[in-house]
């Protein structure tokens, strides 16, 4: 079962990317791969020092705060911050590549570090949420960076932050027996992604992904 978690994120991300963005060259810039791998590894190494925070002990608030610190702020947070600071003129989908690398390596970590059997909800919850973050976060970050006023900056920033928090909120809701709400929210996220992808594609800068 863990093998599914390991392979679902990269395969589904590539498939959806090619479906919605056939004109963009996927993963053709080897420098993007190198830098993405470097920052992804760095984020996971930093998060490893706080790995105990990811352990569910029965306290939902503690679980939420621990997952937020590791799976939201440290792993994708470091990757996004690194991209903004070092590659701001690159294509936004390069950030998607970096996030895909980070979450794929996180899947390798989970695959190697646990032998627990995931239930049906978790089996699809974790990959689907990570795929949504990979596909929705780059356009939101780009819109926030290109915002020319506070009125346009805050909506994109708030939406990106809420999306990132799903990485810790959805598992906690699942622990609490609110898995049905997770499926509703994820279904809405899928619908929003396809609407945005078809009707209002993110601006494309020079560069390749």
C-alpha cells in the first residue's frame, strides 16, 4: 500500500501537467532538477529533526501543530521560499517541479520509515492533497508575486496559505472521524483546479518546466 503513496504523486502530477499544459516542455531544464532536488533534500533534512512532532499521540491540536510545522512550514515552505529568492524569473511550473520532487522524496521517507497499513481514506487522501498543492500553489504564488496592490496580493496569499494548510488539516480531520469532509473539500479543490486550468491559466514566464 505504501508503494502506491510513493508513486502516485509524481505520476499523477506529470499526467495532469501534460493534459492541461501540453505546450510547456516538461522537466527539460536539468538545472531545475538539480536545484529542486537540493532544496527538497534540505527541507526534508531540516524537517527530520522535528520528526517526532509528526507522531499522532491522540491530541488532535498537537497533531495539527506538529504536522503544520513539518509538512507545511518546513518541507513545502522551504522549497517555495527558495524558489522565490533564487528563481523568481523562472516559469511558475518550475516551482511545481520542485514541490513534486519534495513530496516524492517525502513519499520515499514514508515508504522506508513505516510498515503500517493505510486505510482507504488515507491511501488516496495523502497523494491527492499533495497533487493539489503541487498544481495549485505555483499559480497562486506567481499571482501573489505579480500583485501590484494589496487588494490583489492578500487574496492570492491567503488562498495559497489555506491550500498549504490542507497538508496538516486533512489528516487531523481524518483522525477525528471527519473523513467525509476531507473528501468534499478535496473534490472542491479538484473542481477549482480544472476550472482555473481551463479558463484562467497562470501567466507563463520564460523558462521551462
